[in-house]
């Protein structure tokens, strides 16, 4: 519920300040429209560049002339290149923009400030720098999101010039890329040529160092193998054969030696069988054995022939045994020779192993030298390949840029600045927002009370209603008397009767003496005092109006009576009841203030004042006392203690709240009874715009209940006292 009320209050504040908001918006829009009409239109032309990812390179070789990497970082880098001062200066020189007054301020007619300062001298360098600054201010280079496209936009007062500059900038950018590639190719060729020559000399020196070290270290090679290694291989083979031969000879020797002890087995030995002499002797032995077998039966064992044959047989056996012994001795010699050869080969192999161990240490150094030479040869081969590749790419890539123009700029038909509709909308929106803020600030800074409910909620004092503004062309309070007499059913008369009735409700129906006061001058207290007294007199009550504001009296002027004799003369003892004058049109009795001499407070707070009030109280039904403002003097506080009740007049939306609260505290400290606060000079039309319970009284549909209406557009204050 509170939230809805707060929201309604917000809209209510805006509604109340609607004319301020509307006038502010209209004024801002009008000023903005005038300013926009004075602005020089500018035109923006856009060219589009795309960064290429396809590069024409030699297959299977890395390019020395690397192309652009079309990633986000690469695209942003090219954006910065397009924004660079160097590229801008090149475009300026290409188009001669330093001779254009749009970019060179020195060519413009001097303005008032320039003539006053007389500072038109510029060095050539600083002049070009300022032209570049002016050029870059009109240039916008941005990457198109999610692509490799770069937008180049240039803004100028001339649409054709804007398009020409955007296109020229793109062309200069591509030309700069080609020149950069050509320079890179030239530098790469020169560098590679120098490096190739250096590496050729280095390879020659390395290879000579390898051969010299191999020769000095005795590491000569044939077919990639050193002589020592070849000799070791051959000796290993010979040693294996020698060991096999020795083993074979020993095996035959063991066989023969074993068969010698076995007469029956000697004949089966291979060496015996292979001997031709032994074979002949065995044949002879076989023949003699046949003859012995043949003659044994014929001659007997003692026969000389038998004896001779057995002798021959023994000789043959001895010859065979001798021959076998020779064969065994030969085998022993063969075993000895084989063993000696084997030992010799082992000794030579041991020597070669020692020599090989020494050569291995030298080969470590040799391999290091060979690796250095091989590395130099590999690097030389790589650079030679790169040199050929650069030659081929110099003809291909150095003639191709890494970007291309996909859309050239056209002269725009409509200006990009100012966007009148957009700017006017922004001005209207901001001015409206600012006006709303000002409206709320005015509401927040409003120091006065605008409703009786507001008075009751903030001070706790009863609201006695409000008095509307009275149409009064002359501003003369005296007209109030005639108006109330002629219009007893008017809203003004009704508001005064309501104020008196509310006072009796707050203080009791038996009250007679009512003090009317205010916090400051100009709040209409005198008008209210006259009005209440007038309405009560017209209602047939015996009513007395006392002007106790001797410091700034105003009642006598309103009723057209002399200032003296008056109240002060009565209090001094110079006059009595003859000071009472009567208004013939309303039968209202009036006591004017009289002429002030000493401090009026002394007289107003005296016993004489008490006696005077007691005397008139017995004669009148209603006594209305007009007093000075509480902030000006303490007269009202003194009289509030002598009266039955006090009415505090508060000017609508004007009297500061702090002043009202202070006045209420003064009355409370003085011991006076405060019936309540009465709002005066209320603009009923504006008052109706507030969302309070009493908003709308005496206005709108309620106006038909009164005989006379109060036209709000002519309302003004009556009696500014």
C-alpha cells in the first residue's frame, strides 16, 4: 500500500511540474534544432580490407618471406598499422592534404582569438604533425567482429573527398605491404648470400681439419674403415684358421700316437693309409705272408725259406714301424708349427688391440671434428635451398600483398554527422530527464506546507483548513469587506466560516477571544482576521475586531477609519469606549491600533489590557485580535495567554516549515493555547494537483456548491501583511 502511494506521489510530482518539464523539453529541443542547423555536415566513406590467409609458397619449404597470420592478434596489428602516423603522412603527401584548409588550420582565415593572440607562426614539422593529427581525428579503423575484414572509414565535409581519402589510404597500405616485402626479400637475399659464402669457407676449413687430424693420428681409412681395423679383422680370421689347424694337427697326432701302441690299429690310421711307402711295404708284407702261408705246409717252420721269409717279414714290420714313427714325428712338428703360428697371431692381435685402443681415443676427437664438418655441410645445404626458395618467392610473394580491398569507398549521399533525428531525440530525452530531476529537486527543496494533512503529519498541530486566493485587481484589502458583504456564499466566505468553526471544534464552542498571528509578515493574517470577523458579523453575531499590531497596523486602512484613537490610547488611559468604530455594511465593531509611542509589548501585556478584554468580552460574542508576526515581536505570545485560543496563519507553499515549527514552540512556551494552523493564499487549481485528502476543495466539481467561482488564472494575494 505504501509502495503504491509512493509511486502515485512520484507521478503526482511529475504531473504538478508538467509545464516546467514540457517547457524545458521544448526549449531544449528548439535550441538543439537551432544548433544542429548551424553545424557543418560531415560525410563518412567506408572501404573494406580483408587480410588474406592463403600464401603462395614453394611446396615443402618454409618461407623466408612469411605472410600475415590472420588471427585476432594479426588483424589488430594491421588495424594499428592503418592508424599509424606514418601511413597517414604518406596518404597526406599522396593527396596533398597539407594544402587543404580542412586539415591545415594555418590556411584558414584567422578567427577572433587568433587575431587577438597573433600566434600564427608554425614550423614546417609542427605544421605537418598538426595536419596528421587532424587526419587521424577523422579516421576510424575497426575490425569487423567475427571476420578478417577491417573497416576503414574517413569523415570529411566533402563526400567525394571522404571516399577518395579512404580509398587512397587503402591503396597506400597495400603498396606499403609490397614495398616492405620487396625490402625483406632484398635483405634476405643479401644475408643468405653472405652466409653461404661464409659457410663454404667454414666447410672447407672443417673438412681439411678432419683430414689433417686423420693423417696425423694414423686413422687412414679405406672404404670407410681404418687400416688397423682391417688388419685386426684379417688377423682374427687367420687366428681362427690357425687355431683350427692346430687343433686338427693335435687330433691327428693323438690318433696316431694311440694307434702306435696298437699294432692292429696302426694300419687304419689315415696318415698310414695315405702314405704310399707304407702301402708298398704292406703289399710286400701281404705277399710274404701269403708265401709263408703257402710254404708253411710244404717246408715247415724250420726250413730256410721259411726262416728267410720270416726274416723278410720282420724287416718289413720294422720298416713299417719306422715309417709310422716318421709320420708321428711329422705330426708332432706340424702341431708345433701350428701352435707357434697361433701364438704369433695372438701376439700380433694383442698388439693391434692396444693400437686400436689408442686410435679409439683419437677417433673421439676425429668424430667431433667430423660432426662439426657435417653440421657446416648441412647448414650450407639448407641455406642453399633457402637461397633458391627466396629467389622463387621474391618473384611470387613480393608481388602479392597480404590483404586486398573487397569494397572500395563510394561518395556517401547522406551525412553521417549530425544525425539530427538521433541527436534531437537524445536532447529531448536528456532534457526531459533533467527537467524531471529538477522537478523532484524543487519538490524536495520545497520549504512550505501545501496541505493541512502535511501540517498535521509533520507538526502534530490541528489543521483549520485553508483560505483560497481572492481575485483582486488592485490588491487593496479594503475590497475584502465589500466582497464578503456582496458574496456571502462565495468560497472565500465559506473558507473563513469553516476556519472559525474548526477553531471552535479545537478549542470549544464557548471561546470568544481569538488571536490571529503568523510567523512572518506577508502571510495574510490581517486579511484572515478581517475575514473571520466580517463573516461572523454578517452571521448576526456581535463581533469586535481589535488591531493589536501597533508596529505595522493595517486594519484602519482596510475599513477606512482613522488610526487614532485606538487600542494604545485606551491602554494609556487617554480614551475608553469611544475608540470603537462600526463598519456600517456589516455591523462589525473595530478597534484600531492607535499611535505607538513606547514599546507596545509593555501595554499589551499589562493589567489595563486584561481589564479592557474583560470589559469587551461581556459585550461581544466574538473578539478577533490581529497581532504582529511571531518572528517580529513577542506581542502575539503575550496576547495568546490572555485570549481563549490562537490561530497560526501559514502562507501556502511559502512559509518555511522551520519557521512554522519555531512559532508553534514560542506559543507553547508562552502558555498560549494553539487551536491550529490555517493555510492562506492557496492556489486551488495547483492545490488540487496534490494527492492529499483536502486536495480539490473549492475547485473542479466542488465549485458548483458556491455562488461565485475563483478563477485560478487570475488569483493573487490580498493583503500581503
